[in-house]
C-alpha cells in the first residue's frame, strides 16, 4: 500500500466556535476513489473545504503527502489539491478553454500567461473527460449540466494535483450522467493514481463504484472509513442515517 496522501490527526472541523465534527482520524491513499456518505448537516462539505484550505481547522491537524499544511490557500496546497464544488456556475461569455485554463493558475503568472505546455495540458485534460478539442472555444454556458460537470473535472485535472476533492459532483445530473461521472472519476483514480474524495448522496452508486466509503455520523459522532461490504455487515449505515436504508419501501 502506498503511503497516505491525506491523513488526519484528531482533526476538529466547523465554523468559528461551532464544532461540526471532532477528533477525526483517517487516511486516504493514492489510486482510490472514496465516497463520503452521511446525513445532511453531518459535515461532509465542511470537511472538504477544510482539507482544501478554504477554512481553518478548529483543532487537530491533517497532512498532505506526509507534510503538514498549516497555512490555508498556500501555494503548495494548490499544487496538491483540486476542489470541485457543487454550485451551478453561470459564466457569461467564458469559453470552455478559459474555464479549464483556470486550473493552471498555480503554475502561471499574470504577465507570462499560458505557455505551450499549459495549452497542451488543457487539451489533454479535456480529452480525458471526453470533451473534444474543437469544443474548447464554445461558451461554457452553452453546455448541458452533465457537460459542464465534465469540464469542471477537466479544470481539476489541468491543475495536475495528486488529490481531487468533489462536493456533490452529480447533484444536478440525470441517472445516466451520474453513472458516467462516477465511472470517470473511478477510472482517473485507478489509471492515474490519484486520490479522489467525493461527497455524495448517491448511496447505491457509491456502494457499487467506490473503493472505500468514508461514512460520517450525525451530531459530531465521527467517521468510519472502510469497504462498503464491511460497513454494511456491521450495520454502520443504519447507525449513521438513523434508519434501515436498505429495507423495503
């Protein structure tokens, strides 16, 4: 097993003095897609934003590739973690190329602009998510929700980070596109050795497609990280959701 790409040590997360989860201890590894499940309000988005450096830890710590990152939004963090948020974006007069090019910001300067290597990475990232090069100069807003999500994943790929965090990447998609996006992310994890952590409500898809499940419990009761089979055998999902989520309707 590879060394951990993300490891937490008694990590406490929340907003200001409001604790959402405390004393979180888990490790994620390269080459795996982990789906984070749990009821609303348990802290899934808060954890992603904390790991991405968008908000500070309340206590404890976490390491990226065995290196502590105490400073939010540091240049090193931008080169290690790409974040795809759930908000629907409406970018007027912005091309697909320009959206994906934002992923190159940790490596470029305002004066120098994009290099030939940057342009190659942009094209390659789009191709990896199934967007052909001739669509690069179409407007982002002209695309469907499913296509927009693939473009945003291409932006994360263009950032060339070993870790990608995604908050509800299938929230606005129909079933076929939800399956396609999760299969794409699983393939990227396995083929490129990336660590991919996804917050999702897609229980059945997460159980069938993820390598492991990060199950978050309500009321600050912590997390469990294990295979879907083991968590299900231990009735952990019933404990987390307060009901038998696999029972008959």
